[in-house]
C-alpha cells in the first residue's frame, strides 16, 4: 500500500472499499483545515489585516494549484464550488440554458451519474433540445465508433464521465475530445471519479467544461471545482448573485459584476474546504498520479484473481482500467451482502450507485461495488474474499 | 420466540414468499414504493371490497428483510377490515420505530421486533406497510 500510515482512520481495522463514494483524509488535509480555524480564520478578499491577507494568499494559492493540477491555461478558469453537482448545475443552467436551442442535440450515456443527467433532463424540457444516449458496448463501455455514430450536425454538446462511478470504465476522452474539436462540439467532462486517480490535462483533451469534488480525492466534503475554458466560461451567466461577485449596484437597478473567477463565486465560499483541497492536491502530487494509478491496477488484478475463487460470484466489469469492481454473490440481494460484510468492518456499496438508467443496459439493477484507492492493500482483499467464501452466513445478520 | 426461530421464519418468507406476483386485474389497486435510503423497490396490490382487504399481493426487487416483511404482511392483512388493517399497520410501525405497541395484534409480524437494532434495516421493514397505507388512504 501507499502511505497508509497517513490515514489514521484505518488503524483500527477499518477496511474501506467505498472510495467511489468518498475517500479517507490524510492527516495533512485535516491539519490544514484545523490550522485555518485555529491560527488565521478570516474571510477572503475582504480585509487589510494580516490574517485576511494570509487567507487570500492561501485561497488564491489553491486556485493556482488546481490550475497546474489539471493543466489549465489560467486561474480565471478555476471556480470553487460546493462540488461536482453544483459545478454541473452551473454549466447546464448558467451556460447551456443560453447556448442551446430547440432541436439541438446533447449526447450522454445511460451510465452517467444523476448530476450529469437530471440537470440536462430538466433543461431539455424547458428548451426542447434532444438528449441522445450513446450506446454502450457489451462490456458497458463507450467506444469511439459509438460516439461517432451518434454525432450529427445538430450535436452541440457531449457530456460524459471520465470514469463512471457504477461501471468504472475509463472513457477514451482524448479521442472524444479530438472528435469534439473537429465537429465544433463542446466537451463537458465529469471528472468526479477520475480526478484523484488519473492525471487530467484539460488542454490535451480539449475539455470545454469540467466538474469535480474534493472529497473524492482525499480532500474535504462540500468543496469542488468548475473548470471552463476561459472564452466559454466568460459566457456562463451567474446563477447566484450577492457579495463578492459585484463591483457596484445602486437603487436605480444598475449593477455591475466582477470579472472571472470572482463573478461566479458569490458569498463567502468554503474557505477551509478550499484550503483542505489544496492540501489534498499537494499530497496527491507528492505521491504521484501515475504511481497511484499503477498501484490501483495491481490491486485490482489481485482483487479479480481472488474474487474468481469465490463460488457463485458474478463479476460485471473486470476488464476496466479503474479500481472499481461490481459483483453479486449468488442470488443474495446486494444490500444483504453489504450488511453482512459490515460486521467485519468491511465497507462496500450496494445498490444502483446513482446511475439509475443503467439497469436499462445491465441486467441486474443492484450490485455490490468495491472501489479501491491508494491506502488499500492485499490483506484487506484477502479478508473480503474470506468473508464472501462463507456465503451461508450472509443472512445470519437478519436478526 | 428466540432469535434463531425468528431468523428461520424471516429466511423462509424471503426464500419462499407467499402472495408474490401482481395480478393483471383492474379490481386491484396497485402502489409502487421505493426505499429512499437504499434500493428496495416493491409493488403492492390489494383488492378491497366493502371495507375489507379481500386479497393482497406484492412483487419487486428487495432485500431479505423487505421481501420477507412483504410476504408476512400479506398473510396478516388478508381478510382484515380496513379498520383492523390500519391498527395492525400502526402497531407494526410503532414496533419498528421503538414506540409502544400491542404485540397481540401483530401475529407473525412480531418476528421483526428486533429490526430496530439495525437502523439501516428499519426502512426495509417499513416499506411494504407504507404501500398498503397508500392504497387504504386512496379508497377512504
């Protein structure tokens, strides 16, 4: 395992395999948040005293870190949000509501997370653009051919997860980005599941907009990022109005709003969260994104090999290049399996993983999900396999 | 009743549920219920004639507790008047939610009297009752 000692929550035998839901926090992330609250609490962009200036430096410093982490061109392209969901709602209701017209087409897949589906469904009812779902192949993956097949002269946007939370497939985003460039299509990337696991380069992949949450990359909850290519982001209309985003307003109805990025950050932001996210980025960078990915793939291989030895097990996505594995054990309902594993302090996810259209494609709507991260190890996998070998005990926890 | 007996009865109702399968018959009122905190998803259908539950069926995709509780519920409510059914539902909900209840009215449903110890299971046990409540409310 990598750096397991930095995650003290794991010291008492907790086996955490639900990293696609949220991740554990290393000590340095927690310390950076505590330090802000105990040593230099102040608002950002408001004061002329030392602590406030220190906050400004930290807060804007994180913008610079995010910019470098995803290889954006400018800090103006980095907006701090509450997380992916808010980022996607801003993109869709703040930009697409003006950009899209009746009859236009938006391409999604049935494997997308709710936050990359519901805002589109809502807006399409108001505007009348059409949502088309790119067909998934027999392994529930997006192929370049399927994307090409769905592109028409009406296609204005392709909005996809880099890695889906339910299937864990890594989409060919570099090639899709190229297709978007050639066909004058905006490419919206949901990087929620990939940001902490793979190196992302928004320029290389021709990404127009992107959203992610800090808590899936070792950072705190309640904070995330909206990235937008500057010339496009300039046209994103603020959804929230208030302090920090205006330069002037008067009783005759006149108001003037700030330039990017402040324009899109109304009100006091989650300053502690932003600082914690910065610390998480430093941590991930120091470990190395390639090293993290390679380690996860080594663990995944071990997980699949061991899981295959379990009688009556069905694995759904063993070929994917991410740390996500879906499975079912015999005819046991996924939640019964998850509750059984809880007695061994093994945390897995059961259900449909917020991708509620996926059951239209995958035969079973309910699955167990293991999602790995850098602090997991082979011993934990052995314990999971041992527990699942005793299948006749699964329903012992009913009473 | 000891825990082992309760577990066996729950398992039996899970593996061999009774009254499973929704009839294609317009005289049945049907309600779908989904558990907001997990993925249980069941349909309950009841034929109510002259203020009495003449027949009640269920179907769906749910965990052991939800499936078995649906099965036991249909057994306990079939043939009851709406007034009797509402009393059973209220007592059952109170039992799951750790409120005072009359165990004599619950029959086999008493096997769920320890579900409260597993908070994540409470909604599973309550789901079938919320469906039949909706049906009763709609006819009253």
